C-alpha cells in the first residue's frame, strides 16, 4: 500500500516524553485507537490522557519530511516568514498553520507551491518555545 494515500498517526507518550511512530505500531508496540479517538496500549492498558494522538496531514515539507498535527513549521507566505503550529480545524475540516503571535492563520492545503516554503523545525511537545 502506498504510504502517501493512507492515514498515519503518531502518538506522544506524556509519561516517557517521546513519540511512538507509525513504523513501530506493527512491531513491539501494540496500540489501537478507541472509537473516541483515544490511543490504548494493549500491553499495559494505558490510555486516556497518557497518550496524545496526532494525525499525518498527508503532506511533506520541502525536505520530504512528513508533516503531522502538532508539528512546528517555518514557512514563507505573502512575504512573511514565521514559525507556525500545524492544527486541525473542526470548522474548516482541514489542517492549517497557526501563528501564535498575532493569531494569523494560513491554510496548509490547496497551494501546491507552498510546499517549497514549508520546513518542519520541531513539535509542540519538545519545541514549544519556537512558537511563543
């Protein structure tokens, strides 16, 4: 199956302060996603607020790095350079880039030329200071 056409997730483990990546789901890690969206570890029963599920946007940055919800990207748009957080919008039913300072919102999807201006530089769990 082509990985560019399926759903992918990563899980932030709040206790171990690390990501559990999709490649490890089929190996030593045994997780399932409950119908309410909560990841559950089948080995120890942990779930709830212990794990934070993040979905892949279906896009990669200019270096072909997968862009996930919660990533921090550096991007140029309309002459502005900013560090932005990738978020999901329920109202728009899509991912967008949010600028914490100034509240500016940039659409992530719909502009194929934007890929060349977007670079993943971190995530909200390990690098929150990049968007403050």
